[in-house]
């Protein structure tokens, strides 16, 4: 009996080591989301640019990316030029300015250009909370009916777009065609 008690710490250590080792091979961009295949949450929040109230109805009708960003987010600064290029190519992108100062967001959009068709101010983070946002950048793929079809956590650079995300977006566009 005493021998088993002496081996208990070793057994616990081995179990923890296996879980940590497994974690080394997980992709942090593939964090699970309970929102996949569920409707985009209802919201009523001001727009970044003009303060006009935006609702879920404003993002329905066409497949789109919904990008969660903030001026405080260093990774968002890296991602932003790619979003501008995607918007120029016709990718529909909506923004959620997450837990930010609106004056900073306005300055950012002037300085770095605006890839967003519309941009929601989520000052308190309530919409982000309803989406299960961990931070920024995070990007949701929604279909024309506003159903969340996928989520990507992390920076969308040209390689990520080309290799992982472009086909997903195109499938939503093709699905929406009559």
C-alpha cells in the first residue's frame, strides 16, 4: 500500500505531461466555437463612423466575414493590410471594433484605410461576449442568412487566406447563388 502512495506523484506527473505534450500540436487558430451553425447574435449598437444604430438585419443578405478588431491589438495592425486587399477584391467584410476608444478607431480607419462595409462599436464587449470572442483578431464566416458557418482566430495573412480561408468564403458565395 505504501509503495502505491509513493508512485502516485509520478503517475500524476505522467498524466499531466501527456496533456501538455498533446497541447504542443494543437492549432490555436482552431479554438472551438459554440456558435458554429447558429444564428449571429442579435445586437443594437452604434456604428464606428457615424454613430447610427446597427442591428443584425444590417449584416444579412450576403455571405461575409465579420472581423473582430481593436486599435489596441498589435496583431490587428498586421492583418489590416490583407483585409484591405480582400475588400478591394470584393470580399464583403464587416467589422466589430471590440472594447476600444471610438476616436482611436476613427483615426485608425483614416490612417490605415477602411476595409469594412459597416463597422459596429462594441465598446463594452457585449457582442463579443455573445459571440464567444477570446480576443482580437477573430473572424467569423456568416452565410447570407446570418448563420455563423466558421471562425478563424488569429491574423489573416495572405498565406492563411489562400491556403485555409478563401475556399470557405467562396463556398458560402457559391451557396448563396440562385
